[in-house]
C-alpha cells in the first residue's frame, strides 16, 4: 500500500447514534449487570465488539434490494435472485435456504448422522458441535498443532492435521464417518485460515474413503483473501476464482449469511447429493419453511444476494483484513499480548498472560472484559475459563486459554473508532496489575457465560 491510513472503501450514508457515558455511569451499569457484559443493554455500549455475526452494516444496494423483495409464498422471484447469486460462487446442485447457519447444521446432521458416528473437522464451531452431539454423534477437532498455540506463527493455522485424519478413519472405520468438514476460516481457532493445499488434501482423503466433504464456509471470502496473500500461486488470482476453486473440492456446505455474506440474518445448506437434498427439504418444511424461502423473508434473500457480490470485492477485503490487523499491531506494539497471526474477523487478547497475577479460576478474561467496558464502554467477549471451565461432572478446571475476543463487525466502525479502542486498551494496560479477579455467584447448568453473575474479589 502506498499510504498507511486505512481508507474505508465506502462513505457513510445513514448514521446510528452511539451513546457517550461517563465512567461512573458505566461502573454502575456493569455492576447492575452483575459484571457480565452479556447483561449490559446494547444502548449502554459505545463500541460493541461482542461478535461479528449479523452486526455488519448493509450497503445502499442491499437496502434497495430489500425494497425489491417479493414475499410470495412459493417460487418468489427473490428466491431466483438469491439462488443465482449463491450458485455463481458455490456451484452446488441443491441450495436449501435457512434462517441462519445453525438451522442448516441441524438439518444436515439430522439427515446424515446418528448414534456412534464421528464427524471430524479442523475445529467445529460450538453450534456445529452441539448439533452433532444432539443427534448422538461425536465431533472431533483435528487442527494442526500450530493452531493450538497462540504464540506460534504459521500462515494457515486453521489447517487440518491430515495424518490425524487418516489415523481417525483407520480407527473408527469410514462407514462411521458420514462427512468430513473444514471450517473456513477456523472461527473457534481464532479465525485462522485454511490453505488451498489443505482443502485439496482433505478432500482427496475423504473421497479415497467415499466420505462426503463439506465446508462450513461462513468466512469464505476472508479465507480466500488470506490464500491470495499467503499461498504461492494465488497472488494474482481473483478472489472469486479462489472461492470457486475452494468450493470445487467440496460436496456440500453450510453457511451463516450473518458473517461474510454481509446480511443481518440468513444461511443455507448446499449439496450435490439428491437423496440428502430430499431428506433435508423434508426436514426444512417441518422447521424452517417452504424450500424457496426456508425461514427467510423474500427481502432477506435479496439482501444476501447483493451482499455476496460485495463480500468478494478486493477493495473491501483489503480494507477488512488490514483494519483487523491494524488493531492487532497496535495492541502488540503497546505490549498487550495478542494471538498471532491475526485472524480475519477478530483480535484475541491473551488475558492469562496479560493479567498473570489473576489465576485462571478467578477469570482473567472476565476481569479484562469488564475493565474494557468500565474504562471505555468497549464490549468484548471472554473466551476462556468462564466459557469452557465447567466440566460435565460439575467441577471447574482452567480452560486451555483465557482470551478476550474483540470481534470486528463488518463495515460498521471507522479507523477512529478503532484508534479509540486502542487508546482505551492502553489505559487499561497502565494499571493492569491493579485489576482484580472475580468469583461466580450464580450460574445456569449449561452455557453459563451468557447469564452467570459475578462478584469482584478483593
Ligand atoms: C456463526 C457460525 C455458525 C452458526 O451460524 P449462525 O448463523 O450463528 O447460526 C456456524 N459455523 C461458524 C464457523 C460460525 O462462525
């Protein structure tokens, strides 16, 4: 790049106010929320980095497409527009629209998996794993060793360990593995990309054993951009061609349109297998809707169709990936430990290293998430012992890592918003040793991080 300033490749067309509050007001808001950022009303958050899911800004053309939505029950023209846009990138025979990604997962696994079956992936996203386990099957994560260590630099930390995959097939038998999946980018592994070579190799192994190969393709465009940046032979290839090549290795996919497709809702399941498609459509009618809308309004289908075209724009992806690494670089320079290399959609602060005086069972990630909110109204998400520390036996153990994820909504915040986040994080770092741990005073049985209540320790 010729210049260092990040240029957002858009100008602002419609604005939404965000509320400036005093530090005292935020202190009482987080106290009232029992020190759980999920309990803070969104209107009391200045910069909301809780998730990049469904939180992006739609374009002028997407809003125009919303007006074009046709709400006919069956065979709406909006369905045709959606289907054509999807197939233009993801050339599968059957496209089955759903209201979001997990609905596609539910339908897929109910159709193909059951008791005693095993479904490998690089790392299953939590809804994917939950839907696999719901039908009695087992999800197995086989990401490469480099992908498990926050400090190791590797261009494709989302890759699958293909030796481990062969070993697993050998051990459980190919007849017990209905599909092999890859999550691109690897969300639960820090948004790390998967290389084209790895996609090709995993596909080859799957097909050698007559197993179907599916992509969880929520961040397909960011993954393609990383391939263009980091994998030899792709530096001059158009992102659209890279996407089509990634997809050419797969027999099907699941998608959440709340991620790279730049919509606020939506998803789909796609495949080439006629029998699977028939089963899936039968299930779709039970829980989602008729096959030409599947849980979405006609207007949503149109917004997704336009979003898909915008998601593969080189100017957009250049801005997207550069602005995420801009935040990572600034925190790194300030001495705040961050997971490297930076993923596409989020920066992860290593709270266990940053707040090393707080033991894992006093939740350093929670302490940091609360501090970022109190200091500057920034909402991130603890991904650590609060989220993963409770065992099925009811005992608590430290999670592998204690991270705080700062997810970047698409096209939503400007460089000055991010500069503000950096300034707040540096201010928190100045008095990091003064931060205290927490204890949980109330927690539900499952997924406790969403609703747990905390008390600050002295
Ligand atoms: C978000 C996500 C899902 C689930 O999609 P929803 O639209 O939230 O239901 C599945 N896989 C990955 C990798 C995701 O990031």
